[in-house]
C-alpha cells in the first residue's frame, strides 16, 4: 500500500517551522507543546493518555521538553517495539542577517531570497517550487512531521501492527543532547512497565547531495561517531625581547593543527566508507589582553569523526600526534636558535625544552600520587562549585577550567601538553548483520527502498554510516565497555557536568537506520527541503519498514 500523505505532512511541517525553536531558547518548549497538542487531539491518546508524555529534560540549564507517543498494535501479542526519532530544535538564524524576521516563514522567505540573486542552484530550486525554505524545514522538522503523520495513521489502524511504535520528538539535538539523554529514562521505564522489546530505531535526520551532480536520495544504516579530542598546552612565558628564553604555546598548538587538521591519514574507515578528517573547532591562548609577554598556555580542540574507532583508540592516537608535535617543535626551536646565534655572533647552547605529553588520566594520576586524596577531593569540590555557580557554562570551557585548576597543583611547571576529551560523545554505530535485530532491519530497509523506487524519479541509495552527528548515537553502545572507560577517565568534567548514559543506553541497545529528510544547505541561509521526497516518499519507506519489522 502507498500512503498519500504529502499535503498533511506539508501542513504539519509548515506549522512546526513557523515556531522559532532555536536551541537553548524557550522556543524549544513551544515547539514541543505544539507536537504534544497534535497528539492530544487524537482519539487514541484520549482513550490511552498513559501512552503520551510531555517530558521535561533532566539536569538542564533551561526548561524544555520532549514529546513521547506510543501506539500499541492489536494484530498480535508481540512486544517488539520500534522507536521513531526526530529533533525539534534548530540552530540560530544570525546567518539570515536582515531576513532574520522571516527565517521561520516558509511562505514569504522564497520571494525574499529571490531578490538577493543568490547562486544559480538556489534560484533554480526557488523557481521549481519543489522545495520548502526556512530554518528547520530540512533539519529536521519535516522528519518530525512525517513521524507525527505515521503515529496518527497507526493510532487509527493499530490492527496493522504486531508490536508497538514509539515516536520521540526530542529537544537539544544541536547542543549537548539533553533531550535524547532524558528520553532514555522514559524508554527504560516503559520497557519495564509494558514489557517492551526494543528492536530498532528509525531516525529522520537530514541528508543532502554529496556534489552538484548527485541525483541520489539516501538512506543510512548506522551512524558516524564524534569525539572532541582537546589539548591544553603549557609553554614558558618570556618577554618578546628575549623570545628564545621561553616556549610559545601557540607554536605548539600551531604544530598540532598542522599535523591533525584535515589530515587524511586520520580518517576512520569501515565497510568501504571513510570519515571526513579531523578539523579544528577552536584554537586560542589564555591571554585576555595585549602584553609583550608570550602566552603562558593555549588550547585547541578538534572534531574527530569515527566509523569504528573507540574513545580508547582516539585518545591513544591523539597522544601520538601530541608527542610528534612536541618533538618537532623542540627540534625546530633548536635549529632556529642555532641559526640566530650564528647571525648574531652569540654562543649557541641547546635549549632546555623536552617533550612532555600526558593524557588527562595520566596527569590526574600523577597529581594523586603527589598530593594524595587531598587533590582528588579539591578537584571534585572545585567542579561542583563551578557547576553550581554557573550551570550554563559551556561544557568545553568547563573541561578546560578543570585542566587549568589541576595544572595549578603540578610540581613540575615545565612545558607540557595534556590531551583530554571536552564534549559529549556521539557513538559510532556500525551495522553488519551480526545480530538478528540488525539483519532484520537491514533486510526490511533494503526491501522497502526497492519497493519505493517504483514511485520515485530519483535513485534511493543505501549507505552504511549516516555522515553527520545525530541522536542516533544514543541508541546503542557501539564500543566495548572497556573502551568506553577511556572516555570517562579522560573527561575532566565527568560525573559533575557530563556523564555518558552508558547504563541507560545498554537497556535500549538497538540497531539504527536514518530514513530522513532530503534537501540542501542545512544550517545555511538557503536551507531547504525537497517536498515530494520528504513529505511522501520518506513516510512511505518508514511505513513499509515498520510493517516488515512488526509483522
């Protein structure tokens, strides 16, 4: 059966896009309430209010909500359960400039963009009428709208399901994943209360063409992972008039970036697919004003995508790069100083710098050995007080401050690099068919995509890793617990500002597929979603997969 859902999904998408729900604003709660109201009006949830929940997120700096809705099938007595996922928050709209007031209005925005005379591809898409423009249209309120439509459909036809479906519209996907982490608690509770057996998760996050001539539409098994390896670099300050008397931490950071940034050798590869190489996301020193003294310390962090590597693998690799960078700079400085001495007629002596690199785990243990539990208690208290005083402090800045505080206890103040993690981990999930649930999902998606080709004028292609970070990463563990321990032991904020919900994820632990929205220019002024594919084809593929999994 082919569902005629285009008009309804378009209407729902428009209504959701018109609600400004920029991450970390009250709009997230407004959008959640809109989704909740839609479900509340359905007869199914009036008869079964216990299956509908507006959930406030836990341990959050602002008030925002998830919406969870469950439909229980009546075809049989199976407890197999499929989770539908989608996020309702968006990135900001500063890139819209003078058009900010229209960023969330799909009806007026195209004409205003037309007047800007943007590139040919954008202009063609405006004139075609095939795309809906607006912040969140592609990423990813149209995906949430498709799931809302399917929940309504199955609430009216529960006899088609031998099992259950749960749709979650989560907040805070664009920042620190408070939404999905909080939703895990509900999944866990409902699993126990209703005896659910989770078998698969279907995300509806966005995809785009890989290049201008790419005509394919994509469905992705599994997902890419992301870590944020970070480097706190301590140098030796000096007056600029005695530049060789110190070690500039910015020079060390620059060498780290030269060795790591966009280095294809650091791509992770699995099943013939390759990640984008690491790229720097911040690079700075700790000076807050101009002086003629070189910086005391600097830090840098890099986005690091993974397909198969664990936190243990990445921290080991990043320590290797830090050692390589330090060795290189020590050699470079001595060669530069020798040439300078020759030019200036000075006597050259070898500079005192030596390579000194720690992981956070190693540095922390050294300080415990030096100071005992006094240090450990102090750092824990420091973390709690900092979090209580400023709960909205950025997680990355929180971690850096933890390292700075620990450094103040170090007896050896000679230059060093400390390697650590400073952000939420997004787990890589690889599907190989190694479990019954994985193989069933692989087969169901493959068959459903093949059936959809009869209705699509563009090829629908499956790939093995969703290429962007998403909440899919919280649906399964991905790595061995021992490897995940490297995340805990190398994240300074662990236990206070951040803890990865390993136990909650283990209770769900299902294979994932991304059957999501399709369009162009996510997170850009010209963000747009292809309506025919997203409002009709995607719900139909998802419908067929659900039917095959719960037949």
